[in-house]
């Protein structure tokens, strides 16, 4: 993480903003020295994920042909608002901390998420319902993220495998994000977003998608409501990818961390060139690859 962006002048504002909400710790140093428990904690994890996306965006934003489509997965949707120019890096990272805090407060300390692949949605929901487990994220194909109490998640994973799932297992997430169990977190986060002085309109050359339905945000104050709802409602990432396909997207770049979203995009956007920032060895390589550069 931050291998390509760590020394880039454009990204320094992001790292300073992250340091301010990480008790003075430099995120570039933190990812190399902190133990896994710290890195996977809700607060640190959300700040690092947003920092990675914002820093990656600084590499390419001046070089892109327009219009652009921007979508974010889970907390990445908050970072996407920063990339779209609706929030400053400082606002994004302060909100990432608040988001983590209200989610932790709403959780009971024994909840989490699991990934299940190989079952249709209706079949999976029939397995989840008796255990009070919920569909948290709908991905392309037959990959779903489900959330609930950890013991119940374990039972759902076992039942899914017996029903023919190709894969089912717990994720390193200690909160049942994107499920009704976090309704109070959505309320509190929405109240904080309502206090912001958001632009009345999104930039004309940016199509920012909402995670719960893949719709374009034209009215940021109204869109902020969906950004808050996303904490306790199912994220429909498949709808976001379908929206990208419907607009004829030919190039897709995952800002990271990781390559998982790029892999999912390839399954849907079969005619597009799809890469992740982490596929490149140098910042210059990323810039040369994106449409509009040069």
C-alpha cells in the first residue's frame, strides 16, 4: 500500500490529512509497522482504504479524458465522493473516522461478514433468513457478502457449502456492515453529513454512482442520504458495474487497495481494459495508461 503514491508531491495533502486522524502516525509507516489487529481495526482500516484511493486519484485526475465514472465499494464510496470533488481529503478522512466510530458503537462486538460464492441470491437468502443473517453486498456473478452475528455466520457458511456453494468463509471484518444491524450508525452518520456545506450539483464531467443502487448522484445533498443509508443497506456493486457497462466504459482503473474490484469488473465489462494501480511499477506507468494522458 502507498508504494506508488508515497513520495508523489500531489498525494502529500492526503497523507497529512490521514496523519491528523491517526493520532499523528504517518499512514505510510503504519502499514509497514502495525500489527494485523491494528490494520484490520475498523477505524484504521477505513482511514487507510480512503487514503489509498484518494492518493491514487491524485496521480491521474489531471490526465483523464472526461467525463469519468466514479464508484466506490463500501467505505470506498466515501473516498469516491472525495475523488468526485464533493468532499476535501480532510473531510473524507474525518468522516471515515466518524463512520468507523458509529459502526463500532452500533455493533455488539460479535458481528462480522462472510463471503459466499456459488449460490443464487434467492437460495442464499433462504439459508440466511432463519439465522438473522443478511445480504450485505451483491457482487457480479454469484458472489455475495453476508453479515450478522459471527456464530450465525458460521452456521450459514456451513449450510451454504452443504447446499453446493463453491466457497464460504469469514472475512477479516469485525462489524456487520451494510445490514439492518447498523441502522443506528446510518442515522448518526446521516446527521453528520447533513451538517456539511455540500455543493448543490455534482460536477458536469463526473458521474458519481451510489453504492446501494448504482444511480448517478446529481444532487449531492440528496445523495448524502444514500451514502449514510449504505452503512445499513445492501450494497449493490453489481448494479454499479452494470451502470458502467451501460455508459460504454472502455477503461477501468481500481485505485485500491488490492486488485479484487478489478477482477470483478473484468467479469462484467468484458470489452473494457481493466487494471489496478497495484498492477503498475511506477506512477508514470499509471499515468501513461489512463485515457487522455500524453
